[in-house]
């Protein structure tokens, strides 16, 4: 285990508890923490600021913020402010969101590749302290700059990562982004196609895939009781099988299982529906797309993701003992 590791937090913990977990991860040598922009439950920015204010070394990323609901000038301002709080430690992770959630709040995800390109282009220019005029299909800026009044003007060193799942977005990521946040609940074999797509995109920009950082979300369900660990991951796997089948399909989950799950789950699914549908999900599917089991077994599975192109596993802890996971991967 010579690779760096990162912690992923969603909304399972109170923010103050999250601060303590991030501080503990920092003390154990973790490289970064990534905070989810969790459905409509928890915005990423507030906990990111809390983590930035209470740590000294660990990097802090958004994992990931959608490109539709915030104006890119406001996104640039937000990440500029976070960089003021933790200079050189902030990572901007952006994503194209997903349906049906986007549709339910009135977002039409038309031309996500074009919109992502526009948003990344203008954010990078604004963070570089440029004055930006841009007339795109989604982004419209007229002489906009980060308007410093009392601060010294300076470019902000905030790398931009894209949370990509599909291969077209992955290729775009290789072309325009500093890094790709590879998705969770995919198998290590999924990374083979992802690496090829990143390489194609990187070549368009005169780069190689080695120029693209490739952290990857990995669901980790660790327990001394192996069966409890698998059951702990099974509910999350079931929820994603029903609600984000595009991710599952990318990993080779059989369409027949996706169809079965889809007949049981509505959106949003109730807890009882998820429990009922979870009975359809065999252990082999849980183990194919998560790192679940006893500590040694989990480390071995995370090693597979790294062997298949991941540069920094972003460990998503399931179960009650998050510190056990942190201790297992301490550096």
C-alpha cells in the first residue's frame, strides 16, 4: 500500500463529527477528504469550509458539485474563497449530475459535454485572474472578473476535476481537466475503458493519461464480521442499482438484475423498498463493485482499483466504525 488515500464523506455524519473524522484522517496520513454534494440533503461547500478551517495539511475536494444550478462565475468565486481559507489545498470537483433528480428540480441536462466544457473554460480563466467575456450555449459572461476590493489580486491555484462516468465525458475530462474523479460502485475492470478514454482526450491536448490525476471513489464496508460488512454495503448497492443504473451498466451488472430491481424501487425509494430489493442482490455483485469484508480483504480489493489506473482511492466508509477504515489505510 504505497499509494496515497483519501476520505469521502457524504451526509451520514453530523458536520461536527465529520470535522473530527477529517482531523483523524489527517493525523493518519490521508492525502485528501472529498465532500459529497449529497443529492438535496447536504451542500458540499459548508462542510468543505469547516474542514479547511480546522485542518493544516489535508487537501479538500468537492465530490462533486453539479454544473447546472450554480453560475460558473459564482462557482469560481466560491472556490476562490475556499482557497483563501486553505491556500493550495482546495480541489474543485464538478459533475454533470443525473436524472431523475435533475429533472425533478427543473434542470434539463441538454448537451452536458458542451456545458461542461464551457463551465471549465470560464472557471479556469476566472481563477487565473482574467477578465472573461464568453458567449456560449449555457454560459454567458460579459467582462466578468473576480472583483477583489480589499485583497491583493492573485491567480488561485485550484485544480479542476470532473466526475465522469460515461466514456464521452471521460474523454472530455482527459482533454480539459486536471483530474478525473472516477466513480464508485464500478468494478476495477471498468477502469480499463476509462483509462483508454482519458488517454484519447489527453492526446487531443498534447498530453498523456499520466498527466491526468485519477482519484477514485471506492465504497468500503469493513467489519471484523465479514457477513455484516457485505450486508452493510448491500443496501447502498441496491439503491444505486435502482436509481443510477447507468453506473451499474458501466460495470457489467446484468441487465436482468437491473430490471428486477427497477420493478421494486421507486424514486425516491423508501427504506423498506431498498431492504426488500436488497434480497435480490447476491454477494458476488456486492463484491464486484465495492471493497467489502474483513480488513485484509478490503485492502486487496482497493489494490485492484489502483492496479487498474486509480491514483488515489477515495474511501467511502460504510458501517459504524469509520476509524477502523482509517486505521486500516493509515499512512
